[in-house]
C-alpha cells in the first residue's frame, strides 16, 4: 500500500540582499558550492553556500 505524503509550500529561511541595478542592466546573483582542500590535494564538499552579488560582495551561508 502506498502511503499518502503531503508536501508543504516552501518558505524563506534567509533573504538575500537585493543587487544593484546599473546602467548596463539589472544586477545579478552568482551562487556556488564551497569545497575545502587538504594538504594531500583531496577536495571535500562543505555544507556552506557562497553567493556573490554584483561581483562586489560575497556572502557565505551555512546550509546544514
């Protein structure tokens, strides 16, 4: 028998600052994963998310 699952509407955990609109168009966000690197060269994915806004400010959010 299949169980009934209900998915609730998403909600905002953290609001990002608004980008600046310049003469060349609207501002933009760039988001990427964060990786740590050990001495032996191995990369490990971290639980943070980095967000650049207009190429000026970088914010790091812990998404754990």
